[in-house]
């Protein structure tokens, strides 16, 4: 086999602009939350057309903040998806509430009909997750929330740059009559916009923003930058039992330039996803990810579906074959009920999520990032064609399978 340098699953696209901004921040003498974070919050708010934005040290922190600021806690239920990272469910448990899982649609996003079936008199909120950068059916989710008086907190960890019906995820769409209480973005190392670690919470609600801002930094009335800006005003008060969730100026310095590059990053990601789609045309063993017919896909992930009924190998062997060809990959995600901790929760029975359990064994996330080349995409496609060609079930076996 011809030697090809390893193609990682993800690489951050960090340029000289980010490096220079970090150096400037280090030399400024202000490296915790300060002027750079305030600038990043302002520019991010404008990018997603939100009313308020709060920088946090992770999307996990942002989800926890939003739940806590809405006073969701013991005795309450929060509906979310089983096909997500554990942090979505953990934050619900952290505030003392009970997570309730609704099944998904074939596209991987939460199914509004399943949400409606899970609503009880204890339900307080819905947390939809925009999987892989593909928007959920938010109008249906907002209608359910309005009907039952529920909060909506969007887990938009994958959705920087995603649009829904002409508006960015996170936009304040007051004219529609529907909007979420909060939308939470991730800037983790693998995300479309990275600060290494970090996140942002946006909201249309001034009171909720002020509540989250206080809880974000120990519950005190003024952060260090506020006190510094008001020279000589050393006084502050602890208003609530808060957390240590603030975003630093070092991280924000990276984020400012990552944000300014997002439209170009999105163009490149879309181009590479299209090249994958074209490469897999006529390969029945592989189904390409769903496109977005009503918005804009941010292509955070490119998740193919293996048609295992046509193959003699399972996903684990498929991934090993990729690795042998120097190709990184991942799986998004192991469903929540399959993890040991959640399996002990009586409400989390895998039989309740048939679409999730049918889709999960077929999912494989392939490399996709702005610095990836067309030649690397072509190599991945050709490698997968070779893998499935050598692992096809004989036609007689396929024909004999029950429909």
C-alpha cells in the first residue's frame, strides 16, 4: 500500500492573526476576562444576530448556567436527545433535574413528535441539539414549548454558522413569535470556531442575561473588568451562589479572528462536503449525510451511514480498515442509554429509542476541516470504495435477506 501521511479526523485552522492577537493580549497585562472578551462577545452577538452574548469557558458551562438561571432543578424534567455528548445530559443532572430522552429522526436530530409524547406536568424545558451542524425543526419544537409553557435551550455546540429558515442559529427572531430562551455554542478544539476551550451563551432576554452574567463569576455583582473600568470602585456584592465559568482574554483573542474567518471556513467545509457527496455517488454501501433543505448546514461533521446489510464487516472493522490506511475517524455519538452510568437510570431504556439504536451502529464521522485538501478527500473516498468493495456480501446473500 502506498504510504500516505496520516489524515487526522480534525485539525484546528489557526493562523498568524490569532497568534498575533494572543501575543498582544499577553503583552497587554490583561489576560483574564477583560476587553478582548467584551469585544469577542460583541462581535459574536452581531454575527448570530442575538440581543445578548456571554462568553463562558465551555458549552457545558453555558448549558448549566442557562438551566440554573431559569431555576430548573429538583422535581423538574428536561427533554433532550439520546444522540448527543454526555455533557448535554450531565448539566441537567447537575441542576438536580431529571433528563428525559426523546427519539430522533433519520437525520439524527431530535424528533418533535417524540418530544410531544414525553411531555408531562413535570416538564420544564426542552434542549434540542443541532447534530453535526444540521438545524433541528425548531418551529415544531417552539410550538410544543409554547403549548406547554416550556423553556427552550438550544445546544448549538455544532452549529456556529448554521442557519434555520434564513436566520443564524442564535438569532433573536422576535417577529416570528417563537424564540429560544438561550442558545449555547462550543469553541472546543474540534469545533468550527475554536478557542481551545470555551463557549458562548446568547439570549434575547435581558433579565436572563443579567442572571447568567452574575452566576457566571461566583455570583458577584461586578466582574474584575467592570471594577477596573470604574477606576477606584473596589466594591462588589455576592448576589447568588455562582460558578467559575468566565472566558479569558487569551481565549477570546483567538476567538475574535476565528469568528472573522467563519464564512470562509464554511465555504471550504461545504466545498469538501460536496466533494465527498460526489465521490460516494453510486456507492450503495455508503449513504451520505442529509443536506439542509430549509437553512444552511455548517458542516461541523461529515457523518456517513454504512449500509451494513450490504457488508460483511461491522463498523468497528470499517474504522480499523480506515486507520490501517492512515485515515482518522470518529463516531457521533454513542447513545446516552448505552453508557454504564445512564444505563442505571430506570427511565433510560434503549428500546424506547428505536431510530437512535438503528442509526447508531451505522454512523462514522470522516475527516473534514478547512485545511483539508481535495486530494485528501479523494484519498478517503477511494479508500472507502476499496474497503467496501472487498467487504461486499455476495448478491445471493443480500437478495435472501428479509425485507
